């Protein structure tokens, strides 16, 4: 489904009556955003396992911290450099990957999901 957006978002934007430039920007952003959405979906699925195992407070704190970090990094980069929508998308993707890895490693090191590895 997400791959469909990569191939059709520019046509949808043009169909909505927006300019060719907006369609180009939308297509460039979508090519990054689909990976961000995919990463968020995987991370959210993993966090549901943590919720089920009574570690929802950890997930909540990580989620809030990720949101604050995301906004802060975008603001910091935008304050000092001219950025475009694609750069914002890359920042979102990098922050999401970082926090997913942090959550994964933290849970593995604490052994929170060890009871589930056997199936």
C-alpha cells in the first residue's frame, strides 16, 4: 500500500489542482516518508509487546521523549540551515530509527521479552 503512494502521489496532487512544483515536492517527501511510516509501524508493534508485558510506562516515556527530540532536532536544524520538506522527512526517519533501536536494545538488555523467544 505504501509503495503505491510513491508511484502515485504526484498524480494525486496534480489531480487536486496543485502545481507541478508542489507535486514534485510531494513526491520527493513521500519517498522518504513511506520509510518513516514503515519504521513507526514496526516500532509501534514492538511497543505493543512491551505494553502487554507491563512495561507501558517505559514505552510512554520513550514515545514522549521521541516526540520532543523530533521537534527539537527539526527546530535546531531549521534555525541554522535552510531546509526543505525532504530534510524534515529524513530527520523524522533518523529519530524514529534511533528510538526504535534504543527501545529494542533496552528491552533485550533488561530481559523483558525473554519469556516470548521460545514461541
